C-alpha cells in the first residue's frame, strides 16, 4: 500500500515511522466523560502502532479532561495537549494557513472529526501523511485496509483511522485500562476481597436525555442481588448525590463509594477510581453513560441499557457486554425495559465469566 504525503514523498505502510503525530479531536469544548472514554482505546491503538512517536492532542477551547479528572487514564498516551488551536469555518479560515504550520511540521495528522471545512483547513498543516474519514476518506492520503470491518461503533471508526495510518488493523491488546497502584489499592480498600459485588450506575451526565432506566428499578435490582447473597455497589456521580440517603434507606446492605471528588488516602475519588472499582466487580448494570464506559474500562462484565441512543454506535469498548434496548420491548423509553430482562442478563454475564 502506497500513499503520497503532502510534500509529494512516497511512503509505504510497512516502513512509515512517524515521530511527531497530531490527533485532532475538534475545537468545541470536550466535557462529556463518555465521549472522552470512547477515545482512550483509539489513543492506545495509536501508541501501539507508533510507540516511539510524540503524540500531540488538539481537543477544544477549554482544559481537556485528560489534563484533569481523566489524566491517569492517558498516562504515556498523550505527550502534549494543545488546547488553544482552533480551525475557523470562514472562507478565510479555510483558505488561510493555520498559524501552527508556521512553526511546526507533523509526520502524521489524524483528523477524527468529519466537518469538511475543518478537514480542508487541517490538511494544510505541514505533514507527511494526512488521515481523515471525511467524505469517505476523499481528503485522506490513505484508507483502511480492504479487510477492515466498518461499523457504526464510534470506537471502531476511530480504529479505522489508525489502521489507515499504519497500513494494518490494530486494536489495543486489552480493553482494560491499566492504572497506577495507588488508585488500585484504594479500590481494594473500598471493595475488599470476598463478596460478590454487583455494580449499579443509575445516573447519566445529563438527566434530561431520556437515557436513564427508572431509578426505582435499580433499587429493585439491588434488593434482588442482596437476596442472592451479593453486595450491590452504587456508582453515584455528582448529579445523583441526592439519591444517596434514599439508597441507604431502601438497600442498607449496599456500598456507595464517594466518587464526587473527595480525597481517599491522597487519591481523588473520581473517574479513574471508578475504573479501578470495575476491577473488583463481578458484573455491572448501567445506562448509556460515562459511568458505563468507565466500568467497562475496568474489565467488569457489563449489562448496558439503551433507549433513545443506539448501542451500535455508543456501546462501551469491551467484549463482555449485553446490550438491552427499549426497542426490543416495543418503544424508545428506557422504562419499557423489564426488570426481569435485566436480572436475567446479570445472571448471563456472571455465568459467562465463570465459564
């Protein structure tokens, strides 16, 4: 497979070894945890393909979550974050030279967004190889290998960009994210060895999207797990803090780790700790949410519930998952999903894990 770079140099996929890579995510504010978690397997695939490269990340107009609450998840994956680089949509912005090109040349630029005006602008950066799926890779120097499976799943669409750059199909060796020992140790303190823990993530970053299975159903599932001798573990985000007292009243056996940013043994109790808790769980149930992606990154077998969103696009990156949709039961509202279907799926995931 051959491609012609921006400077006319012929490059072969088998000997292309970029040293300076730019990953362009977009210029809008990147604040959704789920959207960011979808990109972690992509970053890991880039690092696997080009282990010696310096990787620069252009994400948006404010501080990236990979500079703050998600930083432990991107260790060794991002070398530099460029938060102030934007691409204008005006005619002058499309035809003009990006300011960054006056002082920086990249061996490889990967464009993860699909707005043509931004792709045209980005392609004008000085580079040896440009990869973009915009207009079915029309602007791209390379395409994915012919045998690459194209799907709606956002994670796999990003893998296609890496495959195009590397000339071969690449995915991370594991869907589980490795974390520093101190974070893993805190998770072990919160969920000691012995019991069978079942994670329940009843919330979502935005509660007005219709993505949430009724909260009372999560309580019923928790009580069913207690009846089987298991311990339910509620993953509660900042927007669901008002539920904590009600959970304690209705399911006193439940564990509710404080994941709202307080310090535990010097570790900030936030998203990375949620991933580490996934190491300790035997199964978990979540809505289409950032919490679901975090738990999946910890390797826990998942039951994911969907209403208005499409699991073919937003499914967490893990092979150990059962997706249940409202459409299977005649509607789009998550309330259409029957409790028994969720309880049966938990047993299925537990039995698959034991096999």
